[in-house]
């Protein structure tokens, strides 16, 4: 399913709010994502800081859809993507080389 950029950004903001990323007490040793980025976790609990620009890509939209399907909307935690760290690193490296 094709999603508009505004819808994907709105969904990411909703997930961010629901996960409590706006709160300062999420974790003592974790920095919040810098401006223009957001945080996701792999299925093996590894943390990734991802540029918002990646939300426009079909592959990342599909990962978010699969995440919602597998784990549901995060209510009290971060967004977890349904792949391990090695796969997510590979996907992000491909996106980095193709997204300006």
C-alpha cells in the first residue's frame, strides 16, 4: 500500500509520542535522537538512529508496516522493527547510499 509522505511522518510522530520519546526519563544512558532523526530497535534490541528522510522510502515504510503487524503499535516502548541488527544495518547502508 502506498502512503503519502504526510501520513508516514504523522504515523512516526504518533509512534514517537506513544513510545514516550518526548519524555526525559526514558533512559538515563540513552541520548534522544538528534534533530531530523528518530530511534528504532532491531528485534535483537540493538538501537539505531535513523534519518527522517528514510520514512519516504518504500522499504522503510514496509518495515514499519511489518512492525505494526507483528508487534502492534508501541504503547510503552520504542519502535521495534521485525529484523535483526545485521539485516537492519544492511538495509540502512543501502538506503544511505541511495538517499541524499
